[in-house]
């Protein structure tokens, strides 16, 4: 958490005095006329030292537009926005952490800090915000939305990422309360006791939680369907041994659309050595059940676990694409931390961390083998290097790996590496591609629109359950082909806001749905079900889907 004195210095440096406002207006006008942003800021220093920052420019831009002194200028806003990469995948991610709570896992690599949820450290960037707000979900979401707005990012399409150990191990009344408070923060302030932020609980303190009455969460969901900050994805993280048909039904009740799970390794010997508490078959069954229920699946994979070698890790990574076939992965190299049980193994000489060079060599070997339907979200955890006892301390490992691949003449074809991002898209030049692969008992179709230089403009994940696919017990899914994800790329734009050449506003989503429907019908399915986020229900309802119990469904014959 930021020290009070440091926070005050930061506040004063960001305070927009009348002189700063006048200077910002002048700088904005020059940038609007085409001058380089950085050079313009540097050529207009502040009295007493320092320079204006982009957040100040965004603030003045918003004030001028609101006062009618300037017309909305999307291109100008895009140029002064800080960290545009955050929203180039089409949505704006807001991350929140749950309160400290016991985890059923006993993994020897996992750090333990009584002030934090299991596996998290208080000085990780996202965790610092949670600590600052005492793990209150409302305060975390509101402050993050306000911060993103101040930096010029659209916040009308929000993917809510809930982190903090094993979500499924928390009491369900806490889970429901937590999700409701997140939606309260995205929705307009209601005239109820919930309109004021409440303490989300700290170690040894009051939780501040209130019981959620029946139907309250559903009301919040209903409001969010048409509000300004719409939830277009809800992500939780849990363990494979927590996934059951009952848990899946509960997750859909909460509005969850994506599940992150720690596979860590696909070698039973390695899992046992590291006291993971489940075997590979458990992970396989969990992935199959989540797929049968239409969830997007993210697996965490950890090289350099106790008992592993770089060569065994290369073999293990290949197993990810044999039946598991995650939609996204996070590569989390094991990091030796003083507050993890693994530290004792290292002290006894029973564990040796890989060097940075060994990790770069390993990941540069495996990354080009990732299928085109999978997205690599992370290549290392953002743990401050001061916490690492021995081994790799570089958090820029992804860039290091890409440099090594460039040197070798290899490249990765994962979704992230092929996203069109902010580049203009010529709709007429796009090619429709259908990548078919078997994932357990299901036939998966990764249907995408691709540019001539092989960049992804958008895609849809269509899952066709087989005879041996797990039974979920959910009536919406009986005999249905499943739409697990629809994603169109480009800078996240506000709802209704047009941008020339932006893939998000070219009707690609509708075209992808039509192609998925054609394929489902051709494969003998009479209905489709989509695992819609709360804020995207209207999109599907406008395209012929109807409300089911937990999914949106459509008859296609």
C-alpha cells in the first residue's frame, strides 16, 4: 500500500491548478493539430520542474468536451490515452481480490501470507490495490473504473477478473455477496443501503458482509444488461478438484463465464511431489465438464516444479494439447519464495531453480508449438523481484522470450500474438477460417476472420458435444451446440461509437454467429446455447436467442 506521505506527494503532483489547466489546453490544441504527444509534453515543462502527464490531458479533454468547448475526438483521445494496450483486445479488464481465507491446497510452492489470499503477496500490483481498499469488492471495482476513465480508457465493456486463492473454497454467501458488490459498483448507485461502500473484510477484522436476499443478485444482473459499465465477462480461479455439476450450476447463477484452474503439471509424479492434492485425471475431468457447460477454460502451467527438469517440462507442455486443449494458458514458472514450504527443500539442497537463461530457452522452445486456438495470457507472474530468493527475477520474461524467438527465426501463432489490436481492418480482405480439433469427447471449431497478414480480427468458439461428453444436468444444454466465446478485436470502443476500420463495429460478430449456426445445423444439432455474460445478453437476444434458466438458447431448425 502507498505510504501516506508518498500518496500526498503524488496527489499534489497530479493536482490540476489553473496554470496547469491553461497549459494542458494549449498542449492539447497542438496535439490535435498533429504534433507528437511526447515531444509536445517535453517542450512545455512545468514551473518548478516536471511535465504534464497524459492523465492530466485526458482530464482536461473530458472537461472541455463536457463544457462544449471541444467536440468529441476519438483519434485525439486515443493518442493521449495512457497504456492503450490495456484495451486493445476489445474489453477493459478490472481485477479484484477476495479477502484472506484458508485454501484446501497444501502445495509446497505456494507462498503463505496471513494478510493475503493464498498464493498472493501484498506487494504484487493488483494485490496492493486490494489491500489499500481492505479487500472491499465495491471499492476495488469503483476505484479501478475511475482510474481507467482518468487515463482515457472506455469502461463500458468490463471483464471482471476475481482472484484470490481457490474461489470455490469460500462460503457461498460470501461469494454471492462479493459478486453482488462488484455489480453494485458497475451499476448506477441504487437507493438502498448497498449504495455506500462496505468493508470487505481484512485478516482479524470485521467482514462487513451483509446477507444477500433471494433475487437481489438477479436484479443487479438485470440492471447491468443496459447500464453504462456492462459486464462482458466474469472470471474466477479455482482448483480442478472443486469442479462438479453442482459447482457449475452455482457459477452460472453468479454469472461466471470463464474459469481459471491450476493444472500446474500433467505428470502425476510431479503433482504428488509438490503436494498438489489431485491427479492429472482430475484435471482432465474438470476440463471436460467445464467445456460441456460452455465455459472458457484457462489453465495455469508451471515449469520448474520440484522433480521437474527443462526436458521433462518440454514433454509436459506437449500434454496440454492432448485432450485438455485450454482456450487460454498462463505460464507461471515456479519462483522460490521465502514464505513457501519449497524454501526448506532448497535449503536442504533438494531443489534448484532454473536460471533466467534456462527459462528463456525452455519457453522459446515451447511457445511456437502452441495451437492457433489458444491465447497465452501471461508468461510469468508479476511478483516483485525482491521476494525471489534465487533463480529468475525478471518480470519481462515474455519480451525476453520473443527476442530469443526472433533471433532463432521462430514465431508464436497463439491468439494473443495474432490479435489485430488497434490496426485498421479492411472487411473485404478478411478470410473466414475454421480450425477443427478434438478436445476429449467434444469437437471444437475455432472459427475466425483473418487478415491477409494472418492477424485475427475476430473469432467464435463453437463446441459440439459428443456422445461421451459429461452430463451437466442443466436443461438449457440438452442436445445443444455450445457457443463458448465470441470475440471481435480492436481498441475497446464505447457502445454505439463508430470508428473507421474498427473490427468491433463491422458486424463480424453477427457473421461469426451465422457461420456457427450453419455448422451446428450441418452436424445435426437442432438448438444452440450461448454462455452469455450479463452485459452481453442483449446482443444475443437481438440475434434470435431466448432466455433459458442459466443460458441463452436458440432453435436452429
